[in-house]
């Protein structure tokens, strides 16, 4: 039995009992039943709105799945993946270097192009760090080749 039906049953009981709405007790019971009726109607409206919202959310979720499939170009597990489409050169990262700033003691990471420039500005404190590539070249010449 729905909540609104239960309240309607209470109204029927009150009417069948010939509740005296002129007495204090009768007024109280009548107002309580009216409040219960209003509450039951509000709850029924909220339930209907919830069901509509849930249905709408299901539709949006299905549409979003379609969009994700298009955007991310997902393939089925059964689809063959062509290894030739994958270019290993894309995964090769440039050498990454790190140094510690003598001013703020933060580690700074940079690539070979910065190393070739000979200097880098610390992103933390703005200190200009210079690299002496000549000493590295001399070390390479001193090492015996294998």
C-alpha cells in the first residue's frame, strides 16, 4: 500500500468514526491527518521526480559511453592490434639530466638542449647555473675506448 493510500485510509477511519472536528482532540487529529496527506503527496512527487532523473541519467550515461568510444577510439578485445602501427621511436626519450642548485638546494631537471646551451635558470630561485662542457669533453678523451 502506498503512503498516500495509507493516509486516505486514515481519513476514511476518521470520517467513519464521525470524528468531532469541533473538539480539541478532533481538531488535532484532523490537522495531523491533513499534514500526513500533504507530506505523502510531497513524497510521491519527489519519488516521481527521482525516477525521471534516474531515467535521464541513464540516457546521459549511455550517450557518454558512445562519445567515449568515438573520442578514445576504443577497440574490442577481439580486434587485431597491428604492431606496425606502433612506432618505437616515439617512446625513446631524450637523455634527462639533473643538477642541484647551489643557491636553493633544489634539484633541477633538464634535457640535452639545455646542456648544449651551457646554462639554465633555476625555476625555484632564479639563479643562473652555468655548465662547463669542456671538462666533460676532456674526461671523455681520457677514457680508453673498448
